[in-house]
C-alpha cells in the first residue's frame, strides 16, 4: 500500500510540474495573432529548434512504439528507427524547403498549390483525418492504457484508464493548441528518454548482460522471409514508408512547419534524427528482448511487465508520469493535426471561410475523442499493435505519397488524375495485403514490398490517366526544370 502511494504521489507531482512548466512558457503568447490558423495550428511560427526536435521525438515516441515494438521481443524492429533517420533527412532537405516556399499550414496545402485545385487537397486531408481518427488515436489510447494497467498491476478496467487519457488529452488539445503541445512534448521527452535509458540499463543488469538462451532470430538485424522485416524490404518499400511518415504526415511535419524560419526548422529535424539514431533503437528493442529471457513470449505486455518489476516505487512513479505525458502528447498531437486538416482544408474551403477556429476545433476534437474510445476494444484484439498499425496505414500511406511525388516532380497533371490514382491505390493495396482477399500476398510478397509496388502503380496510373483521359502531357518540374514526358 505504501509503495503504491509513493508511485501515485510521484506520478501526480511530476505530471503537475510538467503542466505548470508548460503553462509558464506559453502564458500570454500568441493571443494577438491575426491569423488564427497559424497561431492555433503552427504556434504562430514561434517554435525554436529544440522544441521542434522535442515535439517530433515525443509525438512519434509513445506507448504504441515502446509497448508495440518491445512487444515483438526482437532486435529486428530497430530497423524501423534506423531507417527513420533517412526519412527525417528527406523531410529536412526535400520537403521542408517546399513547404516553407509555399507558406503551408497543412502539408496538403502544397497539393492545392501544385495541382491548382482545392478538391485534391480536401480528398487527401480527409484520408489523413481518417487515419488519425480510425488508426492512430485509438491505438495510442489503447497502448497507453495497457501499459499503465500492466506496469502498476492494477485491477482497473482498461476502458476506465482509456477514458481518463482521452478526456485529459482532448482538453489539452482544445485549450492549448500546438504551442502548448510542443512545449510539453519537449519537457516530457527529456524525462521519458532519460527514464527509458534507465530501464535499458536495469534490464541489462537483471540478466547480468548475458543474452545466452535467447533464440538467434530474436537478436539478429537481418530478417529472413518469415520475420516481421525481411532484409530485402529495406531495398524497396521501407524507405518510402519513412518518406511518407516523416515528409508528408501532418502530425509530424506540422511541428517542423511551426519554426520561425526554414533554417531553424531544419536544425530541429536534424536534432530529432540524432536522437532517433543514438537513443531510440535501444529503448524500443532491448527491454523486449530481455523480457523474453525473463518471462517468455508475452507479446505487448512485455514492456509494462519489465518496467513494473525492475523500477523501484519512486522511479516507477516518475516513469509513469513520463509515459502518461507521452501518451497525452502523442494523442493530442494527432487530435490537433487532424483538426487542422479539417478546419483548414475542408471547413474553410467548403462550409465557412471565417470560423471561430478554437470553438470549431473543440467540437471536432470532442468527436474524435469519442470515436477513439469506441475503437479501443478493436485494438485490444490485435496480436501485435505495431504490426497492425503499419499494415493498416499502408492503405493510406503509399497512395497519398504517390500524389505528393507526382505533384512535386511534375506539372500539368490534372487533379482528378491524381485522385483516381489514390482511389486505385487504396483498393489495390487492400486487395493484395489483407487475408480476406482472393489476391492476398501475390507470389508470397511481404506487405512492405506490396507498399512499394502500390506506390509505383499509383504514380503510373496518375500519369496514364492524365495522358489518356484528360489529354494532358505531364512535364518534369522540379527546381524550375521542365522536360516533356512522352
């Protein structure tokens, strides 16, 4: 009882401290901004590089990563993080200069600029919106609730914990905007990374740094054909998955677009890449591997179990606060980004071009929160939360990336040709990647290979439809070069 009381008191104290520090930093800032969208969704363009780096890091690094990747209990999952470094460099050097050139609030605004059509912007925004609403928001809430339930070994229904997370996260998103989210991300991120490193060290000490007895396939970084990441997928779809996630995904790029300048934004992205390379791989696989030696194959419960067993009460209270903050910031980041897409790309374009942004965002956020909670039981049935996330998001990722690729590389492409390619891509990937389809996994191809094939197919369809149906010849148009395509 005393131990639980210590955990709770430390947890509450640290959580309040992070909230108070965030309040002090954000107090009085941005209220005179004339542009409501820029202030609420891009922090008025006032995020210093360290807040960009911190927010990108913690928005991505939450319980769906720590719980889900450690839940695979194998080293191979570190390849997601190593390849993410490449994705961050592509964001910094390829995508950010274009976003800043066009003064974008949302990534999809770039599509309107390149295709000269607001409908294509709205279509892709709705897809991103549905991705956050149906995939990421409920997954974050579920994995965070599972972690807390497992770590504290409490007999509280998972849905009760999920409701608490969702309610607090929603209030944060509604009243704070991106500025508060990014600042709290950074404070929480420093704490979370520090505590995650402590968990790695304690886990290593628990087995005396002896990995004997763990199957070789759980320690290798070279995956065979039956592993979650076969080595050859690194040569096809993996790099494009990272390009999509870090370069076009509103949840991530929104932070980088909120800096006062392109140079400041790039500095923040490079710092996030350094963290991703030096720290993140170890914290998302080592505890899971060690938990396999200690407890056997226990799946997504691995991380919460090892943290709960190894950390003393006062440290576990701090760690719980850091993890709770990670859940909340990842969740409200998704809420804020999804709301930005709806408000800027749909509502203002088709319903009311001058809404009360904060009030409208509040209603959208409330709806997303309720939907997230309704989907938590669905995610509770998944064998591996991280593998499910990657496969589900494949329905959107490559079709959406294809439309960015075509838009960035070509001009004189009809917007409806692009929309046709996106619809084709969603249907094609669904047919080849889900077991219920008669075309499932043709030739036994891994879903990451299928993502690459989907991307190439979508780009080809867009150019073909543009030529055959709309009688337009696309021309290469990157860095002001224009070359006719036959």
